[in-house]
C-alpha cells in the first residue's frame, strides 16, 4: 500500500514523506491523498517555506507513480510553494521523472479503469492501431502485386520449386482432414434436414438442401476456415521466426527479395490449391450426404443422383469454385503479412500467429457475404 505523510512543518521547511508502492494500482487513492495533504499543508505553513519531497522509503514506483510525483510537485506549486525539491529517488526513477516532466501534460495523463476517459483512450488507441494496420496491409498487398508482375518480366521468373512445396504442404497434406470434415458436416446437415422436413413429408428434399448448401457455401467456406487455421498460422509462424532470427534481414543483405522468396510462393500456392481442396470437399460432402440419406430415409444411390441433378445447376457447383481462389489469396495475404509484421520476441510471434488466424477467418466470412450478395444481384 502507499504511504503518504506530511511528517513535519519545521521553522525552515516543510517535509513530505513518500513511501510504499506508488503505481497504477494505487493511482486513485494516492491522488486523493495528495490533494488532501497539500490542502492541509497550505493551511498550516507559510508559502515562502521551501518544500522537500522525501522518497527514500519508496518500495516500488512505475511510470504511473512517477506521474503522481509530478502531480504532487505541480499541486504544491499551484498552492503557492516555490522552492520544491525531490530527494531519495534512484537514478532510474529520477531519469523517468525528468523525461515525463519534459513532455506535455496531456501525454502522460493516467486514466484509471473506472473513468470515462480511460475507456475513450483505449477506444482511440484501438482505432488508430486498426487504421494503421489497414494502411500497412494495403501497402503490403501492393508489394505482393509488384512482386507478381516482376515474376513475369524477370529472368528468374517464379520460384516454381517453392510454389510446388507449399502446394504439397498446404494442399496435398491437408486433403485427408478436409475430406473428413466435409464428409462429417454433410452427415450432420442431412440428419438435421431429415428431422425438419419429415414433419412435412418432404424428406426427399434433404438431398437438394445438402447438395446446394455444400456446393455453394459449406464446402468452400469450411475448407477456407480449416486452411486458415492450418496453413495461415503456419505462414505467420514460419516467417515470424525468420524475422526473429534476422534471416529476412540477411536475405535482403544478399540481394534477395523477401516478397518474391517468402511471400509470393505461398500466395500463389494457396490460390491454386484452395479450389482443388474445395472440389474434393464437395465430392466428400456429396458422398456423406448420400450415405446419410440412404441410412435415414432409405433412398438408393440412383434416386439420390436423379434428385440431386434435378435440384442443382452447373452454377451451383461453380459458385464455390469461383470463390475459392479469392479466399486462398486472403488467407495467404493475412498469414504472410502477420509473419512479416512480427518483431521483438517469441511472444509477439505467437500473438501475430493468433491474429493471422482470427483475421483470416473474419475476412473469409466477410468476403463470402459479399459474394453471396453479388451472386444474388446477378441472378446466379
């Protein structure tokens, strides 16, 4: 706890003794103590007396505590005291107070969590940070576009081996889990559809329901979410660790472009493999739907295929495949951007990896909503 005592009002000076812990946790209490102590001292002491703020009993002080020392100094000045000295601080604490006193007052104001200004400050910081990240992201996207165009005109072209490697890691290795997920999700959809439509005697339309849901939305969307969690996070972590180990800086020193070596192959790989993964997810989903309907309703495969063909069109299948490359671009963009933005420590790399997954899924769902509106407007 903080200790704040006006120990003595001598004939020659007034002594304030500061002790305990002065920090953010005690900010509100100490501010009240400062105001009360300065008022009480003003009534007892003459203003021409010098003032000593004795801090040798301080156990600990953070930046918020330094602001409070400055506040005590200022309130004593405003009360009329002029010769004010601070003693007993360590060298580091003295340097901190000096730096804070050299900045404008509004830059080191401390807001406690229960004040309106505290929440407004947090909102402002979040807004500024988000706008900054959006602008940085647009710049990063421009660098990807430039690197892509350079691949056509440069004698080195694209790094085909790197692209193929990332296609295998992000596509071929992900195929089993994508197919299994689509198969199980289609069983759940068919089961729920049969339960709801049975009340109307229309269980056969479960086939149309599951086929349209999987081909238009669920196949590509769930595949993109899975790839975002699997490959997007891997991109962010890999590049982030390389940044941490200064491998990216070494690459630039050797005259290699990190955008062309690290970023572009991953972006191209996901743009290619996500439609392929979506295709296999659609097939697995249809198989799961056929299995579930045959088990629950007793519809044979021939009737299932006939009912499905009568309920869907070619565009029902193509809509999902059209969206897939754009989703792959978004996932690779966010993953590589997060990795290239990592700095400082392993904790920051972990935070950027988590951010990559969250933002990838958010942007994929947002883009899917925009595509749904667009396709509805053009009648597809």
